């Protein structure tokens, strides 16, 4: 089972996703997020952030492509697509994680075995990192996932 990571950087705006994974349109592969880190590299402030992972039902929306990195260089290139810096969201579905956090804090979520967030191998399925209650500050997230 190959494992990958990708970093998404953006300026939080309260509505648009900052990063996301998408089942490839032609060669879908099921993937599972098992580790997720979020924070802000901006000058420390007391801004409240709400970090969430939502399901998307119409792809990745409009975003800049990011190339996921294999954690083991012997693994093949990731089939799953990744994006950052969204200018339009896809249709949002169910919220899977919600973490209120101060801007000064960095947060790491690690799935208990068998409790990973699953991206099904179906066209237009996506998982999106968002900050729906934030103000315009620099944010970043790193997502670790495997493909099956």
C-alpha cells in the first residue's frame, strides 16, 4: 500500500477550501487520510480558526494542482489528484472533522487504526480542508494518505 503526502498553502477567506484530494477521473483509486496537520505561518495573532474536512460531491472545484509526494520513493506516482488555493468550491457534502483552533496553535489529527477518512474510488468524490470561520491570514495543511 503506497503512502503519500501533500502540502496546501492558501490565504484563509472563510468560504473557499484551502486544499483537497480528488479521486482521479479516469483511474479512480480508494484512498484513506490517516494523518492531517493544520496551522498558520502568519505573524502570531489571536484569531480564531475553525478547521474542517468536508466531502465534496462535484470534484475539486477550481484550484491549483499540487503533486503529492510518495513517502517511499520506490512507490509509483499517486493516482489521486490534489489541489490548493481554491477560487471556487465544489458542491460540499458531509462534514467529517471540525476543529476550533487559535491561530497560534498547530493541530495534528492521527486516525485510530481503522478510523481513517475514506475517499471512495468514484468519479467526482473529494475531501476538502477548509477554514469556514477564518479571516485573511496565511494558512497551511499537510495531509498524509494511502492508496489502495
